[in-house]
C-alpha cells in the first residue's frame, strides 16, 4: 500500500493529471491512471518508477485493452490519450511528425487539407491512436497496397523503461544508418518503451477512388478460387482484395452473399478502366456493385467499426465478444473462410470473418458464451496452424485470456525475443506479460 | 576431383575443411585471399584468414559453430559489391562466401512469392519470372551481379524504390544461422505479421552483424501494365530541383525520379553507355511513371508541363523501349562511369529532405571548392538520396585522405539539414564515425545492446556499423580521471 501511495505522491508533487482506477473486464489497467502531456514528464516519471520497480501499463485510448496481457492491474497505467498534436508537417517532403496519442482519424483529417494521407487502414480509426496502431502494427484490407506501419514509419522517439529517450530512424524517407530500430518498436505491444513521437512518410490523396463488390451466387470453393486467381493474375492494381463471408458482406453492404471487395485508388481514367475491366471479368452468376463517394466511404467505415465491442451489458444473453487475427499464405484465406462458414452452420455459433486474398491476413469475430467461444477459438487455431499460419486474439476479456493464450505456441526464436526484452527492460516493469510467451 | 592435401600448418584451416562436404571448398593461400581483402569499398584492405564456400545451410551452421567454439572471427560475403566495406575482414576473419548457395528454390506466382538462397543474383529473379508477368522490385544499380543475401544485409535500395520501397518492404521470411551456429526461421514461412518482435525487419539492413541469412522468401510484384520515361534538361540545377518538388507536390508518385549534374553527365557521356546528353547543361532529370496504362498519359502531360514551368531547355518522353533502356543503362552505370574522367572516385550516400536539395547542392559545391576536388552528383532525387562522387587520384599522396574528408563533409551537410548519412549503401567501416552525426552515444548503445543479444561474443563481422565505443569510453574515463585527479 505504501508503494501505491508513493506513486500518488509523485504524481501530485509533479502536478501530473491522474485518477484512481478500478479493475475492469479487460485487465491491463493500473491502480492509478496518469495522463502525461510531455516527453519530459514521461521521462522523469519512468526514471522514478524504474528506480522503485513499480509496474507500468501503457495505453492510447484503451481500444486494445483486450489484446494480450495476463495482468489485471499494474501499479500505474499511463494513458497517452492527452499526448496529442502535430509536431511538424513538411508538405513538400511528404513527411509528418505527430505525437503518439493523436487519433488516426485526426491525423487523416488534418492531412486532407494538403491532399495527403497516411497510407494506413487500421480498424477503429476513430478511437485508435497512432501510437497504438504502431505498437500493434494493426492494418486492414488495404494493407495489400498501403503496407502497414512497418512500411510507413520512418522515425520514432521512444522513452525507455529507465527514462532515457532514444530516437530511432530519422526524418527522411530512405535511411539505413544503423539497425532499423523502428521495426523493434512497431508491433512490440508496448513492451519495450513508450513511443512519444512518430514520423511517417505520406502519400498523395488519390484523385479518384471506387470500390467494387463482386458477389458470388453460391459457396463453391473451386469457382471462388479460380475467379480470385484470374483477378489477381492481372495488371490491375487493386488497393484491397478482401473476401467477405455473407454475414460481413450483409453487415457492411446489405448483400447477403459471399463477396469480394476490390477497391481502386488512382487517377480517374485508371480507376474507370479498372472498373470496366472488372465488369468484363465478372461471370454470369456473379453480381457486381460499384460504390463511389459517400456510399463507398460508409461501407469502409462500417467494416472498420466491426471490432467495436458494445460490451456484454448491452447483450441480452450476456454473450462475450472476441476478435481474432489470422495470418496465412494469401490464397489459403479462401479455404479458412469457407471452414469458418461451416463452423457457423454446424455449431450454430455467431462467427463471421473476412480476409485479404492478396496479403493473407484475416479478421474474425465471435459472439458467444465462454465455453463455446474458447472451443471455437481452439478449432480455428487448429485450422490456421494446419494451413501454415497463426491465429491470435485481438480482443477478449482477461478471464478468458487466462484460459486461451492470446498468442498461441511460441516459436524457436523465443529466446531472442526474451533477450531483447531483458536488454531493454531488465526489471520487466513495462507491459509485463503482455506479449508472446509472457514477455 | 582429385583430392589434394591442404598445405598449411593452420589447424583451423584443417578443422574448417573437415566440416565441408567438398573438402577443397576453402581458400587459404595468400595469393588466393587477396581477392577477398576488400569489397566495393576499395580504400581499406585487409586479408582474411580463409575463405570457405558452403553449399548448404547445414554447412554454414557447422562452420559458424566451429568459429564460435574456437573464438575465430568470421563474416559472410555475397558478391562483394557492397560500397561501405561491410564485407572487409578487419580482424583476419574466416569469410563464409555464399556464392555457391545460389539456387532459386521455389516460385509461387499465385501467392506472389519466391524462395531463394542468399547467393542468388538479384536480376536473375526478375529474368526468371518477367515472361510470366512478374518481377522483383528492389533494383540496386549492381543488380546484374549483386546477391539477394547481400541486399538483405544492406537493405539495398535502387532507382525504383521511390514508389515500391527498399528491400525490407519485400522480404517475407528468412532462414538464419545465428552466431552460435543455431538455425532459426524468422517470419514464419513468409506469412505476414508473425507474432513477436519484428526480427525480420531488424535483421534486414543489419549489415551481417546479427546472423547469416541462408534462405530468403521475397515478395514478387506484377509487372505494371504501362510505363513511360521522361527526360528533361535544365540549364540551372535549381530549376531541376524545383521541378522535382513540383512533380511530387502535384500528387504524382513516379516509379523513379533521378537526377545527374554537369560533372556526372560528363562522366556518363565519356563512358560505355553515352546517349548524347548535351555537355553544357546543368542537370538532367529522368522521370519514370508506371501503372495502369490508361492513367499514364495524363501524368506524363502533367510532368511535361511542370518541367516547362521551370525553364526546362528540353523535355520529352522516350520514343520507344529501346530509348528508355538506353537512358537507364546510361544512368545505372553512372558510378563506374566516373572512372572515365577520374583515376579514382569515392561514392557517398547521404539523404536529405527533398525540399533542401538546392541548399545542399550549393553546400556540396562549396566543399568541392574547399578541398580542391571535383564532386559529381548522381541522385535519387525523388526520395532525396544523394550520391556525391568525390573524384580524386590515389597516386597523389594525401589525396585519398582528402577525398574521404570531403565525403564526410558532404554527409555532415546532409545530417545538418535533417537528413541522414546513408540511404542504401550502409555504414560498414566507411561511415562508422559519421554515425555520430545522427545518433547520440546512448542511441548507439541501444543498438549495440540489441547486437549483443544475437552476436554475444561479437565474433561475427566485428568492427562494422558502429563507432568504436572504447575510444569514447576511454576519452570519458581519461576526462574523469583528470577531473578527479
């Protein structure tokens, strides 16, 4: 108890905004939540907690609190929610430096005025902070063309667990000076340091965009497979090529069919040409719907909001909600998606999914009671492992995470990951047990 | 093959030879080793202890384990085209040459990936698949002879990385022999986002200091449907630089945007691939747009009009593929072409924010005057990656040192305007000290900490990439003693 008091004393003495917090369903919280607004505050705070070996969790707005982690409460939760704002924007150089707590949507809205964008399409962009997106390397269907944070980030400022501030990368778009330390912090789930500033390269906003929904009549594996191959083995340059099961398709477009979501971003003539090309490709028993402007934007918004958890209190059966991410070799997405549809029918469980046939990443949603949910997740993990991939859980309450390992089995190089963690955070104070194999 | 006895008393040569299936796949005579005393950075030379030529991952692992167990320094080498000295055996290393591991293991066009051994030559991959409509994007100028293993070590770039990214953006998985001889797979069979720290990203560009890559899964791309290249001559280099900015600001993402200055043009026109660039112009721009054919003409029109607005002397699109290829051959052999106008040259590799181009060119000009050495400039202008080529004559005493100092001064300018010291050639031994232009001691220590996780005894490629910490520590210690004393 004394320890906790002394944290409160530190926060009060140093005039940091903070509050006491109660444990909740998702864990990864802290007995106190503090809202730093400057790197100096953070650096000093870490020097203090490091000295006293207090444990610290870190979050942006908390949208990924159900993503890994085996600890209910650390001594302190650092929220980056108020660590926001644009630091520098060099429009001509197409680079932007932004504070890590800034919401992705705010970054995009700012850039729109300059006809630029950050080419990233993570889920829940209205609540996700750029720091959180980078820390988890979250990406959506447009990964096919955009890439992910690991392709967009050119520099970071990071506060280490002992309070020192390290810059990685730089502010130019091409850089091989030293190790590519940016990569170490991207997808590190906050276990190595707190990202305070992010420098990214930008892209011009496309002059024209369109999204094609190609709906299949049935669920014939061979037909879907051969059409998808035909579509991909071609000179068109889709930004996304996402296969949706009928539930997801209905949810976002009102079309209750297994569908492909193929989008284009380019100059107008090129987009028009590619739509025509798709029209020529579509076979008789398929249906093509082309969306542009507002309709198109709304469709994508609905897709990105699918992981939003309204919470069991909003569900009359008090069912839990889980989100999983699957990685596989590109075209295996088709088989996995069909198997998920089979499980839905056979087990009568509320499960739905979509995945990119050009990049092999899938997102999966399950609503259900604890037992059936864990059983289903286990089945899915077995299926993905058989397909040479993995299944990790992006969202699940703490109690269930303690039963079903978020990350799955650890691989051969685990001791390297542990070695890195130990070098950077020898006292293991930061986001303890959040990541693979309990690092 | 007739079995020959090894003629040496070095017990480690015998020991290493025993580990190879082909016992003769080892060089140890001085006259054989001389070819391995440097790479593309020829200013520093140092002999290896031996060179071994493994044919398989297992052989590499056995050799590495032997070196590890006997505390022998060792390093990996591909085609030896590196420009920063990353493969130079500073510590009498055993060189593990990967040129015999040159198989193309698998091509999977449906899933857009290929699996190669590290000694596989970059351009061969594209040549293998281009007929079927695919290619491998990273295209360093040496692509006709450099290996993909070496590209991974250096995170190689190329003229077309403006739109398509550098090597790290195209690597999906690696097999790696760690410095203790253990074999590990990284990047889970090429599936994206394998859970865990991004070792794939960390190892790419680590200049052979974290492990030896023995298998690589790369992403391959579909050939763009259309492609067009524009050539523009400027009488004033600032107009050329402004045109570069204007093109980017217009929302065009060219596949490549290259620039050469007057001295560089003099070089390329005197060398093997002249195309008739006028000798009196200040700068030439080479701009390539690719993508959906229907969208290209409009972009070319826009580029032509941007150039005209910036007082271009002449601007035109390539008439045909032949002309386009000639322009590119002229540009891609640009470094070597300096040999036609100077006995020696030193290539530098700074990066700057694009908008600082005019300022930096002025300052490089000043450096040239100060040191009394001509500096040619070839650059990937679109991404701000400059290659100042310092022309000198090594036969004149002191001129090599002067060239090195002038090169370093160019990098200082790049760092000062918010850029960096290397965009694609790597630090190697050449730019170790210049690392201090961009990183603090603490930031360098953060990197060597990571090295120590992999390369615990620092037997693998020691002395590369980082400035010597001992010097720094000693200086500090000395100062401390002075203060205390």
